[in-house]
C-alpha cells in the first residue's frame, strides 16, 4: 500500500502566516499606488490644459492678434473658432488679453462666463479630452464621464473648476455629490481666464 504524503498542519500555518504578512505589507502599497495614480491624473491634465491655453494664445499672437467684425478677440484653434479675453486694466484682477473663454465672447469683463463655457474650453483646446459635464445628474447616470466642472466668482474673478470624478465624495446611495467650488474636496485644478492661471489641488 502506497504511503500518502501532504502538508503538515504546521506547514500550512506557516504558509498562512507568510501570506498574512505579505497582505499586510502589499495592500497599503497598492492603495498608495491608486492615490498616486489619481494625483498623476489631475496633474497631467492640468499641465496639458495650461499648455493648450498657452498654445492658443501663442497662435493668436503669431497671427497678429486677430479680431472679428465685432472687435472680439478670437482665433481658429485646431479647426474651431475660440474666443479670447480682451484687455481690461480697470478690473480686479486686471484682465490680460488672449486667453480662451469658450465658444462665445465674454467681452472685456468676463461677465457672461458660465460653467458651460468652462466645458466648452475643455472640449475645444484639448485633443481627445476625457469626458466632462457640469451637471451632477449626468455625472451619476453616465459612466463615461471622467470630470465634473463648476464655476465660481463673477466677472474678472470667474474661475473654472475641473474635478476628477473618482475623487469626489458619495452619498448614502453611492451617488457622487457636488463639490460646488470647494478646492478642499477631491482632486481638482482651476483655470482663471483673466490671467490664465492654472492651480492644482490634491486632497485624495
């Protein structure tokens, strides 16, 4: 009769203990990598966004600061006519010329800038950008959306906020909640058309 062999109880306990140690050390590192990936995502998008804004302005400058018949700064950028800021030294902050404000003119005060304009800026200065929405219901019903957009301030103080969806808070029904314009919620970056400043905020 053949003698059967296998693992002893002690050997099994040792294997389980070793797997436990590996899990304890590996899981936090994996979670760290997830957070680092989210941080890299927002930083990469902010960098690409700032570069695209600068490229649109550079093209406008290279073409001799073109205006349309209504004296509105605009440039055809990658096949789309985008409108740009007009200089205004009387506002606070002062509005510098040549920065993208969307697909419609917002004058020399930026008084008409909306969250929808922020979406237009995103979709038309970036090549194949991640999908964005300024509507919370769409963010929760459409899984293809990657970013949520909101707008704070008015006139020259107007700021576009771009939030990475996966870093936003959820409610009891597992739906994303609106961050409003809170830069202490989620990973985000802001764009201020008056002076083209782009600022990154990392909270997750």
